[in-house]
């Protein structure tokens, strides 16, 4: 059963209609089918022509850090705007929702850069330090490097889940950086990870908790293959839950001694989003089982935060029909096109 949020209590929050096709309202279907066959096969096939043309580029994250991105130019060379996409936790530039969004934007004349966060997309060899969600400076530095090397009149940033959290923190923290953004668009962004961690450890979300444990464990195995000096190898196989992994790994491999401090460090609640460098468009689904809708009430009343809450959508699903067309793609295109008028 989904929970309702009283959006009338917040000036910057509005309801918006998203009506999936018959049989697609279930949040688990929305979430799971968004990245599984047959949608996976269809989106990969549509993106194939762009995959052949993509350029792999390394960007300077500062202090020796390097982040990888994949750059595509639209067939019709308008040169008007570059859209930077940031995947969710344990996703990458090849995630289906990223490829789907990229295809939609490229087909409409927008150039696209799909940026991988540290230790995502087989980039574990690029940087010794293990990824953690507080590493916003390297993402801002990489975006500044992108903009210095790929010259456009306008740039937009689009993020999903944890990538949405990163994108919004860029908008909130880049006031003294050489970063220019027309807007930020975020789908199901993490507001405060303590909330998400709590729900992912609940029995009803067992399948999603296990999914992230498996993905994180696989990522750390790759990290150890590249950097054998890390000693978490044998311990990895004993972890059963995200709580166990967080409690063991966060104090040891980050600068935070406890989970509360770590989660607070990359939260976007309270006044952390009170001042942004551009308009930000946030989208939440009431039936999202990973990002609790109550987090909407924790956001600042910044007039540049435009928050949309839909009844359905699951977690970064937003499938409109059984053909796999996503409202995320069309909604982003709507926002980008409106900004050009």
C-alpha cells in the first residue's frame, strides 16, 4: 500500500498526471520491467547506432581523480545544448534508462554526455579510493572539465535516483565553480539515504535489498581485482544485508565514523537545497519503494525547486505502455524544449 503526501503543505510541490497503460500501474512491474527484457532488448537495439558513434572521454575530477564519460552528437548538428546524464547507484552509462533517455534526446537534436561516477561502468581501475556517495567535489570538477572541453551555449544535467541526488547537489554547491547549467532534472532522487536504507532493509523490500547487496558486492570484487591491497575480499561473502555492508565498510573506507554522519553528508534535506544555480525539476512517485515519498516534505522552499509528485511510477520506472516508452524521457524533453522558448 502506498503512502500519500500532503503536497498542499509545500509551495513548490505539485501533482502531475502520469497514467500507465492498463496492467502497468503496479510499482514492482514499473520498477522491474523498466530494465528487463523485452524493454532491455528494444532500448539497446534503438541505441545501437549511437553506441557505434560514441566517444569515450576521461575528465579531471581533481586531486588525480578521473571520471569517464561517453559523448554523442545528434545526427542534426544544432550545437545548441549538451545534456549530461548521471546514472543511479551501481548503474552506468549503459543502464537501460540512460540509453533510453540518450536515444530520445539525440533523436530530438540534443547532444549527450553519459557520465560514470567513480567505480561505475568498469572504471574501478581509474581511481584507488573506493566510491562513496559523498564525493560531490569530483563530480563538480568533472562537469567543469566537460564544459571547458565541450563548448556549448547551454548545458543541462539529468540524474536518476542517487544520480539525481548528485545532480541536485551540483546545483546547490557549484556557486563558486566554473559550471553553467540551464536546469537540472532529477527522477526519484535520494533525499536522505537513512530513509532509503531503512526501507531497503524491510522484509517487504527483500528483493531490492538483495539486488543492491549483490551489485555492491560485485563492484567491490572488481575493485579488489584492480587494487589487490584492499582486504575486504573474504568479508564480502559474509554480508547478507545492506546494513551489514554499511556498518562494516563506511567507517573503514570513508572519513565518516558512523552511518548517521555519512548519510547526512549527502542528504539534500533542510536548507541544503535553499540556493541553487539554476531551476531544478524533481520528480517523485508515491509508490516508489526505494525513495520514501515523505522525503518531499524535507526539501527547502526554494522557488527554483519545482517538485512533481505522481501517484504511480515505481522507482525510476515511469513506463507509459507495454512497448517500454518512458514518461521520464518525454518529461525531460518537455522541460528542455520549454527552456528554449
